[in-house]
């Protein structure tokens, strides 16, 4: 199923506690909310040029998103009220097990934390020019994050202790990261065309994809116990089991109102309230798969 979003280019997508799908429109400075079966509600941000990217549910039913260009981490309520916090080129964001929101700051090479009362902490990632990207909560209740230009996976404890695990593949450029169903953390390598797995002790396994140039971007654990990931350059959705079996599915192209075929440009993805995989297509749509 393809839901065209006429108001902009979906980039990040996440499922709220109430089952609604929230998505960012990166080039238009907007955030949308979709209850499946209804028309989407679009909220215009002010200013409009902040480039909202990754979005994630918070602890209190609100949603949080990052604005890389605008330098803000923002909380948004169901009716569109926004509270913003300054940050240095934030990108990935996740609700931590301590009631705080944790996020990456690509420009400064730091991990940020915003507590429930708005208190702020920052932790340096000891990789010069590393550009921490996506972030997730591991089975050990620590925060795990990809270090895109450092070809590494990082871990930060709730007390702020940072550990860096270099990847075997040079130029891997890891991006999307998620907690797997097997207690490990799984990630994708956009530069190397691989899916990776790191266990709590730091052991790393890499799985080459059939198309090494597919540019995998984001990854999530599905309701079926497999890992699902977007292949941005190929317009596909991939699936890998914990044993490493890989399959790929073509995503529908988004028709242009002006002319021809715009492709799909898949970026973020989430497990919807129905257990299906929902994908944000920057070409102008949300796609429901399975």
C-alpha cells in the first residue's frame, strides 16, 4: 500500500504509543501524523528550514525529532505543540531506559542527553571527525550508536562512559542501528553494502548484501523476529534473519505529478500498529509492506 504525501518528502518515520505514525518532511520543515485509514495531519514548523530528520517516541506519549540544519532537538505533542532544545547538528534520537532522550550530534562528535525536566548532558565520542549518526538502546540498557565516518560502533553507558568498537571493513560508514531480537545490536553499512551485528561483548559479524552498491540506510526489528532495512540507492526493502539469510523486496515507485517516475528513495522505517513495516519514501509517500 502506498500513501502519497503531497505536502513533502518523508524522511524519518516512527510509531507512537497510540498507534499513530509520525513522519518528518525533511525539505519542507514539517512533521506529519497519520492514523492508518485516515488523512494525514501536517504540522508546519517554525522556522521551516531546520530539516527535521529522525523521529522517535518519547516516554510520555509525545514524539521527539532532530533538526540537523536548525540545530534543535524538538518535542511535539499530538496537537502539534513544539518544545525545542539547542543541539549541534543532531541526527539520531531514542528514548533511553532512564527516562531521558538520547541523541547524536554529528558535527561536534558528541552524544547528548535531555532529562525529563529538561536537564542537559553531553558526552564526547573519542573519534576525531567520527560523526555519530543513529542511536538505539541495547539489551544491556546502554546506548549504542553508529560512528559513520569513524567506521565504528560506539556504546555509552547511562553514566556517560563511552566505548568504541572499530569495524573490520574500511569505508563501512555505518548508519542505521537497532536492538535485535537476539540480544545483539544490528546495523547497516551504507558505504560497504553490508549488514552488521555486534554482541554485548563487542564481537562483530558482517553480512555482505547481494548488491553492495544498494546503500542501506535504516534498520528495525520486525514483528516476525527478522531485521528489516531500507536500500536507499536501489529502492528496495531488505530482510535478514538472525542466521544471516537475506531477501529483498522492490518498493513501489512514487509517481510524479509533473512527469514520469520519481523512484522511491527509502529512508526511515518502523513497525506499525498492525505489525507491518512502514517505510518513509523521500520521493513523496509512505509505503506499507506486509
